[in-house]
């Protein structure tokens, strides 16, 4: 799968370093439909607040929102994660493009920066984790009940652990 990493045009206190961009590309390239493209948008609280209000009826900003452009794919999420083609789940009006836009993951840099670190992760690690979390939502994973949450958390660990290890090795953190 291909990655389209978009840094919103508004001034932000952080821009992804080359290693973050590369690790995000590595995460996405090794995951998901071979003919898919995932757009990750790094943006602000105002954008996520507006979208959270409109689509989730929640009047608060959030750290990450995911929008899947696939349909009837939830039962095939493991196959999609493993590289199955996204074409049979794509909008029939997508025009038969070579690459299918499977979805968007929007991350509020403000929310991530302002909250305390989770699970000992630094800011960059948290951004990489949210990319992983959002990717799984796009492919049909969810955490609405305990069973689904356990499955999603297992997939997050499988995908995120090698990326985190590589990031920490690059940064010299030494924590595998």
C-alpha cells in the first residue's frame, strides 16, 4: 500500500522528520492492500473538532479520526491487512484506478502534544502509533466491544512493535 502523508498548510509546531516519514511509509507499504493508498493528514484540533462534531456527534477535539472509503470489507479485514486487493471493496464510481484510496487518517498534532505521554512513548512514537491505530480502523478493525478491542490491540502490537523498535534504534533510545 502507498502512503500520502499530508502536513496541513496551517503553521504547526512539528513537522515529521525524515525518519518518521520513512517509518510511516514502511508501516503502510508492508500493510494493507497492494493496490491501496492511505492518506494521513497531520492537522489541528479545530479540524478534528469539526469532523468529530459532524461524523461522531461529539463536541470535542480528539487525537485521531479515521475514514474508510471501502465498503462491506469488515469481514475481510485480516485479508486486507495481509495484502488482498482493495478493488472489490472500492466505490464502484472510483473509475477503475490502478490505486484505490482506501481511506484517511487525520491526527491532531495539538491534542497529541498537549496530553501526557501514553505508555512511555514520546511525541514522535505517539504519532507513529496513531498512524497504526488509524490504519487498522480504515481496514475495518474496531474496539466497540472487548473481543474486538482485544483483536485490534493484538494487531496494533504486531504492526507497531517493529516500527517502534526501529525508531528507537535510529534515535539511540536503546529500548526495544
